[in-house]
C-alpha cells in the first residue's frame, strides 16, 4: 500500500487512470457533482483497499480514461487515502488552484 513518501515518487511520472466518476457526474452516495474528472490507477492498491485515486485537472469535458503527468499528491489528514493529481504534459497548477479544484471532496 503506497504511503505519502512513496506516492511523492509519482510526481513527474506519466500515469494512466480509468475515470469512474467523469466531470459532471454525481457521487452515488453523497449526491455532489464532480467538477473535475476523478478515477483510479488500475492495479495500484491504496490503504482503503481500493485502487489508488486520482484527480484529473485541466480537462473541461468528461473522460473515460486519461494518460497524464502526476503534478501533486494530496495528503489527507482525516484518513490514509491520499490521492494523485494529474494534468496534461506541460500544464501546471499552483497549490492554491489544486486546493480550489479539489475542495469539493477534500
């Protein structure tokens, strides 16, 4: 199971994610709408027993999958389910932009 220090090694790496909650979809239990594409890295377990989660920033339409660069890791304080943040190659976001775009769930 990845720990935050290990997850930091993903920064700058190319990562493929499957999008199971595309932009504009609703969370099945909590009812909020996803303002960004959200998915997981297949075959990479997270501490919650599911695959490692990832946000995809900078894409303004729903996706099924995405190949991009990991630009950040969100370390969650309320549980151990840290998340990757991905963007297109060469696209950057400030820490504040990342926090704003992921605040709906973080």
